[in-house]
C-alpha cells in the first residue's frame, strides 16, 4: 500500500516576476551608464564592473524566464511542471559568473605592471551612478530574497554589483586624493574576488538540488526516529528525501507495520499519522509511504538509505 498527499505544487518563484523585472530594468540602465563611463575614462575597474553587471543582467533575465516557466502546470510528461527551471537558471548564472571572474583576475594581474591613467572625477561620477542603481535594485529584491533559489541568486548578484560599484567609488576617491593609478586595477581585482566565491556557492546549491541531495536541515536519522514512534510501526527503511525546487521538499519511505493493521482497517490511519508527523516536525508536506506488513519479505536494496 502506498499513499501520498494531493498537494498543489504552485510556483515559489513565479509570483515574484514583477520584482525580477524591475531589478532587470534598473540593472540594464546601470549597464548602459557604466559602459559609457568605461569608454570615457578607460577604467579597468569600471569596465570589469560593467561586464559583471552585464552578466548579472543576463542572469536576471534567465531568472525572470525561469520564474515564468515555473508557472506552467504539471503534465503527464512533466509531473512537476517546470519547477526546476529556476535551478537550471541558477546553474547557468553560476557558470557565467565563473567565466567572468577568471577573466577579471587575469586581466587585472596583467595591468598591474603598467596601469593606465584614469581620470578620478569622471570615474567617481559613474561609480556613484552604478552604486545608486544597484542599491535601488537591492531595495526591490531584499524583502523576498529567501522566497526561492532564483530570487536569492538575483539578490546576491545585485549585492555583489553594489559592492563592485563601491570599489569603483573608493578607487576614484584614492585617484583624486593621491594620484595612485594602481587603485583602479586593485579595485578590479577586488570585484573579481567578489565574483568567484558567490559563483561557487551558487553552483554548489544548484548542483545539490539536481543531484537530489537531502534538503539542508533535514536529518533522516531524526525522521526515522520520529516515524518509529507512530503506533504499530515496526521498521522504517528505503528512506529518500530531496528538493524538487525551492520550498518543495519531498520524502518517501517503506514502513513496516504489524500485519494485523491490514485486517482491522488501521493501515489507513497509520498513513495519516505518518504524514502528519513529517509535516509537523520537519515541514515536509509532500510524502509518499509504502506500508508493508511485518510478514512481508524484505526487498531493500543494499544501496538504499
């Protein structure tokens, strides 16, 4: 006997398309302004920050597309709909950021030996424009940044963009006050250093979902312990847990119960108790349990948890 709750699998990220669209519009405006600034000043830091922004704008566009795709309902072919589109978008963003981060570091190191002359005043103006724009985009995304992997990725991108713009502003101030031309290249290195760890974290989180790793914070040993407390349950095996998408964990298990539960009609109540236990203690509402009598031969595969 197996049983699962009938849940609506509504999108976690689709409802936030408006925020993503506003953030994308702001980011594209800042990209255009900083591109002009990098051409006017010849600043590597500003050019790198513009490239960083352009990649992040592409990431926001991917996130917006993924949020739209996640609204599509399940079909017989795709029983979860396109909920994992957000994860694929996050993976693509991570790959793009890794490429930009490596390029930034290589180009900055090359320029350290012969930094070009950069006008501090103009650099400051365009740096401030970028910083203000990024802060505005942060304000749009901040309140809902934990609603989905998609929104969290977008928020982290804009946050790092803001830090990159701040590095440009600091470099401009140093140039204006000390005349040290290497400040621009050092700022570019700082921006590159900001990009790589974020890209690696995002890559790790997306890969964990695609590899169907156990959701963070869910201890399967603890789950077993709680399920074994349900009356008439004798054994728990073949336990699996994963994330379909942000905010949508699932869990399945084989549950061995007293054989008499199948003759006295108590098996159905046990299923309800198992589902209530997991939902109440672990916040997992989508569960599937296969209930087996204790007289049933064990068929557990040795690789199963």
